[in-house]
C-alpha cells in the first residue's frame, strides 16, 4: 500500500522549443528573478523541484555560477508537494489538502504558462 501520497504541478519534460523559451525566461533578469522567488518560496514550504531529466552542466554560453544554474540544467520543472500521509487517502480532508496544494503551486504554473508554454 501507499505510505505517503504527494502531488506535483508544472512541466515534467519540455520539448526543445518549450525548453528554449523556458531557459530564455530563466535567464531574463525580471522573469528569472520572479521564478527564483517562486521556487524559493515553495522550497521553504517543503516542496521539492524535479524534472524528467537534468543536465550535468548549464547550457553553452551560460556562466556555471549563474544564480539560477540549477533551474537552467533542468529540462522540465515540477514542484512536488510535501507528502500528505497515508491517513488522508481515506478521508474527506484529502480534497481540501489537494486543493490547498494546488493553490500553493498555482503561481508557478502561471509563470510556466506565460513564459514557457
């Protein structure tokens, strides 16, 4: 059985065109800083960032010390919520918990839609 359950929001993997748009936005001073604030806030709340694939290095021509180097290496961007715990799987509170997670992740999803999607 399930010990824990969690949900995620974002783009698990990006096709080359979407990835190029996303990386341009991450490198942009204003849009990239906004993304940096969004993901930092999620991480502070216990969320983890994942992607289908990440590269070992930043894209060619990018300083490896770039403040958003970790995001530039990712070929997708999904924020995974902290696990809810097994007890919620059979309770009505699961819906409220998932709705709360969706509200928390919504700013990231909106950013991705505006800048990568």
